[in-house]
C-alpha cells in the first residue's frame, strides 16, 4: 500500500492507496508522529510520498522516512509528463501533481484543471502529456479576508451557497461582488481556453470545487481526489 500526504496551505490531507484505490483518507490541522503511527499500524504501507506546500511537521515526516521508503516531492523528482513551464523551479508541487493526476486519468485529452482552494489555479495539459502553464488568482476565502484586511469597516464573511446579484445591504453587496465575480472569472477562463482547445476537458478539484459545480455555464467535471491520484502516480513512477 502507498501512503500519500499532501501538506497544503490550510490543511494536511492524507490517503492510503491500494491498487490505485483510496482505502482511507483524512484531513489534519497538523499531522504528527502519533497520527503517522496510527496509519502505519493499521495499514501495510510499503512506500509513501509527501508534497509540502504549507508548513509541515518535520518530526512526523522524518519519522515516516524511518519507517518506510519515502519520497519528499522536490525539483529533482521525476514526473511522467513533460513540463514546459519557463520557470520550473517556481512551480508549486501541488500544481504539477494535479496535472499528473489529470493526465493519468485522461491520457488522450487536452485538459484544463481548476484547483479551487486557498488560491484558484488554472492548469493546461495537452493530449500529448505536455504541461503548458496556467494562471493563479486568489481563492474565495482569500478574497473575503483581503476585503476585510484592507478596508476599515467592511466585515469578514464566509461564502454562502446563495447570494444576490443586487445587494441591498453591505453583507449582500460583499457576497454579490465576490461570489458573482469569482464565478464569472472561472467561467470566462474556461470560455477563453476553449478558443484555443475547443474540445478541452475541464476538471475541477480542491476544497471549493463543489461550490462552482452547479454555478458555471460551461460543462465541467469534479474530482476531489485529483491531487491524491497525481501524487500516487508520481510515487509509482519513481519507485
């Protein structure tokens, strides 16, 4: 079995994968040695991979290295797609992992991956397995936080599933501006990329992907496990 750990900006996601099937998954505010031991005692983990974007518990990662073959994703890790990013050293590990996952699941398709989390990232991979690049913009929560941080009187709000077009009070005006705006941004990016790749397959992943699922005019598919699939593929490619 493979142990997959994704240390993100907000949470650490963990999954145990057997024969390409996720048999266990969980999320942690801060993965520690006890958490790692609980997994290793319950599952026959032979190898693991760790992607670190946020702050990781180094003691837990070092403990994992002592217990099984472990790859910590870095710039030297081999990946099964071709990377045409002009500054590969600045490319986030999370961004490349979702691309690997998308290409593994849909190897003959041009794909746009939209990862809606702390940031919203847009990644384009061709049917030949070539990563072209993409775009980065603030995620939904970051937009609410930024408006609160950089104004003197506007409150901090969290996203609602429903929101007006015309706000009749300050809170509804914030909801309208941020949520209508971010939906329009995502829809417009999809429409623009389709002018270059008319049959492109659009995959949404990340914590806010379900929010967008029924709000976009363009056709999309949601896969919440794309990061896990990609990291598992990278692990198998290297070990």
